[in-house]
């Protein structure tokens, strides 16, 4: 039997959304060397899973990311499926979540990685993600929502929006997506991990920094995870983590994506670019976003979310 991690503190926030249930983590069997990658959607989650997986396996060989990295709070798989997957794994596990730090139980020894991104970029990427759901997945989302007393039979939420302008406006107003719980939204997510930035077992990474210095950020993640790889392995894994390389290997990295997205893994791993909101969303909606940032974030957090560590400073250096 695998050793069990010791609980340092239980979750202090509950998230109950159309997409996530934080209660799934309450009795999830955690191991002391587990890794939890928790981000707001479309902020580099899959990218980081690919990086961490290569560090854990010590190889640039493709592996099926979603089948290798259990996601306990996700409601789309059958109940118990993620727990069964996690318990079957013998390698060092890297788990996925889209929950704020305070909605996750905190265990001794477990490492938590959070990846941030400018909210405007995350919103536009999320629109592309949802607008390409297959009809079968939309039907499943509707089924989950209708069966949930919180949302109820006849829930009219649009799971696959087709208008990026309207989507961004709704995103700013929040609750902005399948989540249906502002406690699991972008602003709650970033505030919660920012508050935990000084925890030694928490690492904050930024999408911009991964783009600007991929190898440097990968080595930073490896150091945080206490993983040492031979130097001759590094060129291969850095090349494999480059976004075009991931997209080229999408059929191996995301073999089941065709059942979720029109175009499969090529759609999911879309562009990995920023600023696509420019010239698309309305100026008044951008002004509302900026006002919400000022209201919800400290000045230091606002700068971090927009620019990242390399353009400002390490979050741990912010008092």
C-alpha cells in the first residue's frame, strides 16, 4: 500500500459548480510525493502537465496527458473514475485541478504548482475551447447541470458560446462559465494562490514566463519538485515542451480529445498566443475588466497576473 500524506489543513472554501466539485478532494488518497497542478482554465494547465510528466518520467516521449494526470474535481468523467486512475498509478503522481488553493486540502510534502495568465487572454482562450465542444459533450454538460439541484432541470446556461464579444462580457460579470460558482472563478483563483505565495510547497508560474524562457522555467519547476535529470536529457524535453512540438504530437498527447472537441487535440492545443482580445472585445468591456482588477486584486497581484515574474519580480519577493 502506498504511503498516505498527512493533512496539514483541510479546504476552507467550497466550490460547487457545473464543472467542479471541491468535495471530491475531501477523502482523496494523497501520497506525500504527489504534485498538484491547479490553474484557472486555459492558463497553461496542459502545458504544465506535459512539462511535469516529462520531468517525472525523465523522458521526452509523448504520453497521454489526460489519462496520466487524474483530475479529481472534474465532473465530466464517471464518479470514482479519477480516484481509480490515481490509485492504479505507481509513478510519482501529478494531479490536475481548476480549484483555488483554499478549496484544496493542503498536505505535508505535497507540491502545489499554480500557473497564472492575464485574465483577458484566459477568457479568449476559454471561448475558443468552449466554442468547439462536440454536441455529445454539450449534451453531457446539460445532463450534469439538469441533474444538479443547484442548477436544476431546464438550466439555460450556454455551454458552447459562439460569440466572443458576448462571451467576454459575460466572463467579466461572472460567474462566467460552466463553473457557475464565483468562488471557483478567475479572481478567486488568483487571489487564493497569491496569498499562498510564501508557502515553501507552493510554486507560482506564469504563462508569459513559459513563453519567454521555457527552459529556465522548466528548470525552476524541476528544482521545486526536487527532480534532477541528466544534462543530456534537457535539450530533448525542452524541445518537446515547445508549443508547436506539442501541437504536432497532439494525437499522442491527447488521444481522446476528438470525442470532446471538434478537431481533437489540434483544436485543444490551439495557438498558445496572447493579446487575441485586442480588436475583438468592446472597449467598455475592457474598461469593466480593468475596474474589476482594481477592485479585486492588490496592485502587486494585478501586475503579476498581467506580466509574470520575468517582467516584474518573483511573487515570493513581494512582502
